[in-house]
């Protein structure tokens, strides 16, 4: 019996999974943390880039649907429709380029990051090296 086609995950879904695995929390919670943090952080950059990536994917899906409507077999392609078809194609190309750029840069950043392991509570903490005290001497 053939299995129903399950849609493959989108690039933004894969990036979201990697962000969640890195930080150990659901993306919605991470976005709330990033939004509540007043300074710019890596988390804010990752969640913001993910949002831009998801927006590009939604635009691709919307423009593809519109293109399918404009080119349906029962539609006549006149001067008006031709302009819309070209516009949809241009927007799809722009969104694909945007998606690919965000995916490439975000994947590179995520590929360079590793989740820090929890500290071993049975091991004594390593003391910080003593900082030398600065002595100042006056010179003329």
C-alpha cells in the first residue's frame, strides 16, 4: 500500500529545529526571550533570521499559488495576465534568492555552534587564575 506523500520539512523548519536543539527550548520561547532582551544577542540574530527565512518561504508559496491561478488551463493569458505572470516569476526568484542567502548564512553560523554541556557537579570548580595586582610607580 503506498504511503501518502508527507511534505518534506522546509528550510525554515530545519533551521528552527537546529536552533531549538542548540538552546534546548522551543522556538516560540526562544523568540520571547530574544524579544525581552534589550541588547542584541546571538539568539536574537538567529530568531530574527529564522523569521526572515520563514517570510521568504511564505512569499514563495503565495506567489506560486498565484502563478498557478494565473496560468490555469481555463484562464486566458492576455496582456493584463502576462504582466502579473512576469511579476509573480520575478517575486519568486527574489524570494528564492533571499531564502537561499538566509539559509546559507544561518546554517554556517549554526554549524559553528555547539551546545555547551552541563557542568559536572561532582567535579570541583576550577578556580580562576589570580590576577596580578597592578602597582603604579610615578615617573617624571
